[in-house]
C-alpha cells in the first residue's frame, strides 16, 4: 500500500506581495511566520506555513479569465456557523465574496485575491465521503454540477432567524433568486 500525502501548502508568485500578504492574513485569519524581499510564509494553524508568496523580480500581470492557471484553493470549515462567522469578519473588513454557490456537496463562498485568483471558503454538506460521492453521482448534481448562487446576507439573516443548517445547505433554499449564473462569475465570462 502506498502512503497518502496530505496537503502542506500553496505558493503564489506575485508582483504585489504586500497586498497579497495582507489579504491572505485577513481571509485566513493567519499571520506571517517569515518574510524577506522575495518570500513570505503565512500560516493559520500548527503548520509552519500554509501559504507562501514568491515575489517576482520582474513585473507581473494580474491573472485574467483567459490565463491558464490553477483556478482556486479551497478551505473547509467544520460548521455552517463557522463559515458565516468568517463571512461576517471579512465583510466587516470590506472583503466580500465574488460569488456564493450552493453546490449541493458543499456550501461555498468564493473570494478573489489581489492577483485575481479565487479562494473558496466552504463547508462539506455530507459528513460521510461516500454519501457525498453518491450525491455527486445522483440526478440533482447531474442536472447542474455547479448549483445556484446564493446571497450570503440572506443566509446569515435566515440562520439568525432560526433556519436550520440542514435547510440552508440544500439547493432548494438558494433557488429562485435573481443572482447571476455562478459559472459566469467563476469563469470571468459574465
């Protein structure tokens, strides 16, 4: 049997190191472990670094929707209330999601970093990975693998008014709103 690797860190090459450092520290509630003119290491847990920034000595262009690159990095919270609490913390710092999506398998909020890459803040909607996989192979997911967009303020208000987590993490709650197609936001084509 081969060993299974675990996620260690992600490295972004940037020409905008101060803005990227401040943004990732805010979004992840992290802190700088080490920084010099070419490197910055950030962590938010027991690992020595989870995000690294490599500063290019040459000018770099901001990522565009037509740039071939990794699309996003995702971070998972244990509970919807934790995700909503992070949303409020970031909203109060004027950091708002580009789009929020009821994927079905996850409830997700996508933020754009200063260089144009997405960071997904999410919760898994299934405690059991086998049930999540079964959902992904089922008819609802098959009919719309992305899912509808949702308004995080409406979700926050509904939760504060007593809506259950189970009610809010299912797609029917998000359907029927007048929000843009989330795929257009994710691909930058809308």
